[in-house]
C-alpha cells in the first residue's frame, strides 16, 4: 500500500527509538544502562493515583468536554495565577492528551501549506515533524554552544520572512537544559511583537530548575506578549505523570476554540480518569514536586563533575530539565569514529550504554544523557563511557 505523502518523510522519535532498542537488548539478557529516557523515574505521587481510583469508583468513566473538564481547567487557571500571575479564562485553555498533542493540535490549526515556524536548534525532536505534518516549513536558527545554546534577537530577526507564522521557545530546554533569562525573553519578545509572530512557549520543564535559576514565562513580561503567546505545559514532567497523558495549551481564544473543535473530531477528550488525576496533581500537596526537583539537582551536581572528566567530552552545565548535552566531537575523533552518531552506536553495542545522538536534536556534535535514573546507574554508565573511550584512544 502506498502511504500518504504526508508521512513519507516522517522520522520516528529518536529518543523513543533508542529507549526501545535499549529495552530490546536488556530483554535479550544484556546488561544495558539506558540513559535515553525522557521521563522522570519516580512513581506518580500516591494521592494522584488515589484520586484516579476514586474517580473510577465514582463513575467518572465517560466522555468529558473536548477541551477538558471545567474542574481541571479551573485548577490550571489557578496554577497560572499563582505561579506566573497570569489570568486566563476557561475559553483560553484546552486540555490535551499530553503537551505533545497540544503542540500537534496547535500546529494543525495555525499553519497553512508553506507557513514557516522558526525552531531554535538544538530542538526537541517532535517540533520539526509536527510542523511538517501540518504542512508547515521548519526554519532552523542555531543556538550556539558558546551562547549556552540560546538564540539572540538578531538571529531571530534574520530568519523572519513574510511566511513566518510562529517561533518555538522551549525553556528550560530539552535537550540542553538551558533557561532563557527574563532579559533575553524580553528581547526576543520585542522582535516577535514587531513582526507579529506567534510565540509558542513550551514550558513543560518549568518546575525542574536548579542552581537558583528561575523559570520565567515570556507571557508574564507584558500584556502584549501574553496576547502573542500560546503556553504549552502539562503534568508529565512536573508530577511524574508521563503515562497519564495530560497536557494543555493556554492563550488566544480563537486558536483555543479551533484546537478544541479539532480535538472533538480526533480524540474527543483526554482520558476522563487521567483528568481527575491531573486535577489532584494541581489541587493537592506540591511537596512531591519539590522532592523530585531536589533529587534531580543532587544527581546533576554529582554526575556533571564526572561527565566532564571523560576524555573529549565538554559540557555546558544545565540549569533545568533532566538532561546533559555534552559535545562529544573530540571524543569521537579520539576513539576513531567519523561522527558522534557512530560513537553513540558503538557505545550501545560495545559498552552497553544507551545515549541519544545529538543529530536527532539538530546538533550532530552532541549527545544527550538523561539523568532520570538512579545515581548508581548513572555513575556506572559514565565509568563505562570513560573506559570505552580511554581504551580506544
Ligand atoms: N515538550 C518537550 C520539550 C518535551 O521534552 C516533551 C516530552 O518529552 C513534551 C513536550 C511532551 O510532553 P507530554 O508527555 O506532556 O506529551
């Protein structure tokens, strides 16, 4: 069967592919350490699970409004007010099947064939594919390593054309862990306002910030920027709820209405039980969120120091999320490989450590390590990588 043109150039998610390959090797009896995961390794807090069980027992197992339960929207609105002092109406919020689905739906409703979306590199793997699936064209801007992988207003302005519809800002960033400061966001925002470009602000790692760094939403900076921005967020990373699939978008009413109409013909609604669980995530105690954040920070501080001891690895210290994104170009050369992709493949086959090659994020000299796993395994994995490279030198 000939498949639709739409999917002919679709590449599967690199991160999910690596995780699957590592699991496959593990199942075959190999002692593989997987550092590819994009999800917290903690259990979902018990009170959230209890809320889901209660919802089921109370019969909340039916369709919900397509845009999400009123009660959950109310909790999301409260959260925006408390965390960012942002005020939204229920009509400015849509609950989706994860932040990924919120982004997918957003691009479907804002892009016409040939419309351009500016994507800073390194980027989260799904952005370009989602833009292309909506008929859009990804336009890349290189976040330089010497500028902590962040783009400048001049760089942004230099790629704007008549077809530019939106720019994606992901702070804290997957894969780099970098955070844009308030000043940097204000400067980028000015360019977006000047050229009337929609800002897609993916804030899914908002709660995972370290070393005293703060998350600021670009929408907080002025009423004009709030109008210009669609915020994407969710409970996957903050509350260790990746499998529950609850994310959301907040912003312009017309856009949210179109997204809700589209959802009404695709998903109908996010799972009712998961919505009740997300409601409990926001209304209940937030201590578990802070405990997880602290655990990630402790791991980061220990593991970062060890990582930079690996010959040929250099790394900007991440400020948020749960990834390290070292440059391994020199290590690849020293170990006799032409590319970092080849090094990553050899590390999996020979050293039995699964990393994600930076090429999937638009940064072919880098590799991504997730530290969403135990410190013991992280230390073991870093030791394996170090020994592997030293042996090959
Ligand atoms: N945005 C970024 C930058 C991510 O890293 C992820 C998950 O890996 C998502 C969005 C999607 O999150 P969700 O699980 O809510 O779909």
